[in-house]
C-alpha cells in the first residue's frame, strides 16, 4: 500500500519524460536490497515499504 501510494505521489508531480519518478523508485529498491545484505543498524528498514 505504501509503495503504490508513493508511486502515485511521484508520478502525479513528475514531469513527463524526466525519469525522476522511476529513478527514485529504482533507488529505493536498490537501497532495500543493500540493507538486506548489510543492515548498518537499520533492522527496521529492511522492508522500506512497511515503515510508517
């Protein structure tokens, strides 16, 4: 739910063709993958889309 809400928010304000929204989402996916490998004390952030 949080992911789809954030996607909607990003794409609503995104300038068409800029690639910003998709880049932000891709960056968050990479961050989540990196945190699964090394948590750096952020155990509660391993699933970014479940953070309130």
